[in-house]
C-alpha cells in the first residue's frame, strides 16, 4: 500500500518540525526515518514503472522475481545520496550508528531521492 502525495507531504512537514525542535535524539532520528519513508514511496512508484531489466540493474543480486523496492535498501541509498541534507549531523550520525549504514547506488545521484534509469 503506497502513501499518496498529500500524506507524504504531511509526514515530511511534521518530521521537519520535530527535527527543528529540542526533542530527544531518538525522536529526531525517527523523524528523519519518516522523511526517508515519505521519499521511499515516490521512489518506489518510479522504480515499479521501470522494466524488470532496469530494476535488476539497479539492485543486482538482491533482485528476485516479484521484487519490490526494499525500504532498507532504499534507506541506505538515501543516506548516501543525501549526505548534505539539512539535517543535524548528530541526528544523521545516530541513525547511521544505530540503524543503517549508507550505501552508494550508481542509480541514485548525490542530492537525489529517486533512482534513474542509467548509472550516474
């Protein structure tokens, strides 16, 4: 089940408000993950429209028949691509230390949140 555009924008707005607040680092890290989740659904909509051959190229050995874009894979790619996102370094470091390690994808360029058909 995907999240519609309006819902994604509400999620991101609320998450940015938390990130700008004096909330605990764990709460802020969850807000960051909510932003990534909102971006994920848009990326997945685009990914699902690509031919299976392109999907396979993007995800290589992880690709299986009936594959849908995995949120964990996407999160690692997002963290690498969004290294310069305006998110406090301590929050980003907390997410990386406790949840995900950034991973480069040749199909998601720096500053992007979706995949492209061709490697960058």
